[in-house]
C-alpha cells in the first residue's frame, strides 16, 4: 500500500499523508472530513499488529458507547498491543463524566473521581475509566492543580507524556494516533507529545519514565526530548522518594539496565543518585579491571538475571570504591575495605529512597559479602555459610559471576574455575544436609532440657517431679 494515513476520528479528524496525491489515490480527498471513520494508520515499513481487546474491555466500551458516549482503550495497553505484547492492564478513556459512568455499571470505585477516574470492577478485575480531560496548571512538578473535562479525544491525548502512549483504540472506530506513536514505535524512539519542555515542566517524573521506557523497549530518546531532560533534570528534587524508587527499580530490572548511563548523561543521577556519578569518573587502573567503577557497575547489572534484589546488589556492590581508593608505588589503584563501605552506602541510599526492610537486608548483605574469599574446603565453606547466612550465600554465586564477567580478562579462567569449585562444595554440603548453623540442628535446647527431666519456664529451668 502506498498510503500513509493517520487518523483520527469522526469528530476529531487529522489526516497526515505523504502528499495530496496519496490521499487522492485512496479515495480520501473529496470526502467530508467530519464523516470519515477512524482509519488504522498504514505504514510502508510494516503494518501494525492486530489489536485484540479482552472481552471485559470490549464490554465496558460497548456499554458506554451504546449509552451515547465515546470510549477507547488508551495508553500503554495500546502501545503494548501494537508491539505484540500482552498488556499488564487496560485503561479506558471516555467522553462520559464520572457520575455518568457510575450510572452505567453496578460495581464501581471512586479511585480518583476528582480527576475524572472511576474504577469499574468486572469479574474481580479493576478497569480504570477516565473522562477526557485537559490538565490545568501543575503546581508541584507532578500533579495538576485542577482538571477540565472535555468532549475532545485529541485534547485528552495531547496531555500525555510520549507519543507511543498517546494512542487510543476501539473495535468500531479503529486506532486513534494523532501524534504518530506507531511511527515512533517503528523508528524505535521515545518522543514527547508536543513541546518536551512543557511536558517535563508539568511532571518531572516523566524524565525518568523516558529513560525507563528506553531501557524497557531498547529505544533511543529523541534529541529534543533528551535536551529537555538535561535542562529540567534538577526538578526531580521535587518528586517523592517512593516515585523515584519505583522508576529506578523498573529501569534496573529492564532488559537494558545499563541505560542508567543515559540517566547519568542527562543529569538525572546527579539528583537521584549522586553517589553513582562519582563512580562514573573513578578510574580503577588495575589489571583486574578495564572500566571505570561506574561502567563496571553498568556492565555487571547486564550480566545478572533481572531480579530486583540482584540488580540492586550489582548497582551498589562497588558504589563505595571512590571512598576506598589508594594508589601504590607502581601506580596501581586498590580499594581495600570497599565492600563494607559499599554496604553502608547501599543501606543509606535505599533508606533514602524508602525501600522496604527486606530488600535492604538482602541487598546490603549481598554487597557486604560480594568479594568474600575462603579456602575451597568443606570446613571453610560451612563456616562462611554460617557467617553470611544460608539465605544470602547461594545468591552470591550469581553476584560473583556477574562481577567477574564485568572485569577484564585477567585471570578470568582461574576465577571461573574457583567459583565453580566453590559452588560444587556448597551444593554437596546442601545435598548431604550438613548442619552449618544452630538453627539447622535437629535437636534444640528445649529438647535437651526436656530429655534431661527438666522443665523450662520463661527462660529458667527447674527439675520436674
């Protein structure tokens, strides 16, 4: 097909074409724009994937449209559908007001009715339905002071962050894509809707979302969008620690955790993780290493599975090295004691970002013991398991392997052989059910007291008659 036609609806029409001849060939010119149906955008590069909405979403849209209103699935669910992915959830946008939606459905929850959002419960699943809206002035770099409801879908889509998230769809009208989100998906770029300075001034967290989407999708951030991040990154100081944490975790557990480099280059980490910036400029200058501390951290995250605790452990495992650096008479750098320093930094940073205590426990202990050395004997390994903990010790194999793979090739074969031998000894100890700590003993102190004919009452032992 020659046509490159973008969409957009019965009442909100915008047709983009390569030229007028293209439209004429396809019989579009000459028709009343107000009577054109939605037309799925057609590209020369490749067709978009068929969008298949779940039955519940279809039913919600049908119920709303049969009542005389407009309704579309919108945002990330459409992006993922176009990419052939299974969306995690579905959001719906509509011309109906919240109270009108509540009248149409028997089970609703007022999740954010002030901002136009009502959650419809169907078969135990919640679907957020939000009225088309125009955001008022943003007062805290995050939330609009007020919202104005509108009957215009394009006005609603204009307020969204990126073009790939500003698409709407229903089965009857097709795909609404006024900002060429499908084009940017095909070009593999993250681009703001409209002026990026305005979008990031409205909501500073969008800057981290840009980097996160880049990491999750493997896309580039469009130049003007990236430039705007460099200008406005300091505004992230106004965003709550919990929001920063959520985006950071999504980034580091993505297929491209090393896109944290983009956050560094655009000034984001200077605000949210300044300790990392110091690592990026700290040279290791040692035979075992070929990167700066920061680049080693980025490479190590890529070498471990995308588990939150493991990726965070790699993010923080050497973050204390700049504080531990010394240089010997040969000009070689050393970082003695850096695991303990890094563990302290990890705990401080994770508390600052409001992580839960369990995550802090696992990450800080993996950081603390990531470089521990022991003899390759059963006795030494049992002692290490007892000291480190049988919950932490098995995870260290993955941490050590990732650490090694992010180093230079110097003595790599020996390191890998030692790690394999250590793992073999550990697995044999586990298989043999050898006791490595008091809590693993089959007999407890209470058992011994009872067998000796004593009674234990609140910590004191008495002879039982």
